[in-house]
């Protein structure tokens, strides 16, 4: 079978996408990605999580768990490591009943 120039051009343009897609799971393929420090990261897509607790540490742990659970649901376990995430932000507020924490980060995997 002989392919014409338009077919070869289309094949050449889509081939890198097919190779990259092998690294991507779940809905992650819909986002732009880039390599950062040996990880594949979503370049402009952030996830957030929030939690409460009697201490700052407990609130942070709950917020990170929220981030992990949502990221796992949407993209799968390979993406759901807060330790591997990029551009992490954490904020706290003191409430009358304890602490509240919020986290944001871009999902990545090694």
C-alpha cells in the first residue's frame, strides 16, 4: 500500500501524540503537559483540596487527602501523589472549632 504525501504528513504529525498518550492515563490527555525535574506535569491545570482539623497538621493532612482523592478519581493513581505535584500552595485559617487548610497543586507523575 502506498501512502500519498497528505497521509504521510498526517501520520508524522500524529505519531508523537500517540507516543505521548502512552504515558498519560485517565482524562489527563486533555491537558497540556511538560517535563519538570524528571516528572511529567500538567503545565496549566491545578487541583485543589480542603480540610479541617483540631490542629494545622490535621487540617493540612485532610486537605492533601482531598486533593489526592479527587486527582485519583479524575486521572488515576499515577497522578495522585501530592509529594510529586508541582507548584504547591498551602494556606490555613484558624476557625472557632479548629483549623482549616486549603492546598493547590499541578498534578505530576514520575
